[in-house]
C-alpha cells in the first residue's frame, strides 16, 4: 500500500488563510455583542468556515494498493478499482476535485467516469497504480514514457 499526499499550491494556502481571517473577524464581532444566539452562530461559523476547509486541506490523500485506489478528502472518499482505470493524463482543469493544486492528473475509469487528483509525487503515484495503464502525460512525461516513445519511433536522422 502506497500513500500519496496531495500537492498544495500557495494560492490554496492564501485562500484558506483569508477564509480563516474572515471567519475569525465575523466571530469576534458576534462574541463581542454576546448572547446565546450569537455564541451559537459564532461556533457554527468557526466549524464551517475554519474546521471544514482545514480538515480537507490536511486530509487529502491518495492510497494505492494492488486492487484499489482510495481517494480521501475530508469527509469525502472514493474507491476506484485499479483494473477499471483506463487512462491517466495531466490536466490543469479548474473543476472541483480532491486536488489542492493545479498540477493535476485526470484519472479516467469505468464507463466514462473521471476524477482529478494532484499527488505531490506524480511519477510514483502512476507507478503505484501499475505500468499497464495507458498513461498520457503532457510536457512532463515520465522517463518510461519517453523511453518507450523513442523505441517506437524510428530515428529519422539516419534515414
């Protein structure tokens, strides 16, 4: 079993920090005013505005073994049987996903299903899923993909 943490972009950290500051400012006003309703509302804001995003930030990970890929992000989780994965390709799609970075991989599996992840160690992640998968990498192809591509293409300089 291999565990891969999500790569975290600096802009994600900035967004979380701004969210935390806004929540703390709002709750400080409510606590200053006082009253049971304001205390309850302050607790809800702290849990929803700070706790939930922080939970997602620290828990997003990808667990690969011989049979399944388990993706965990806060209270959300997906289990994808490895044999159903048909392709893995680089993407910078901004679609909502369990990825804390725009340096992402789109995993296509099953019948027209896809999920986007952002493992910090992309090459190790792909190897852990198995080399028999169709891996289409963008500009940053793995060494194995480059070597197999060289073997398939004849050298045109010597022709």
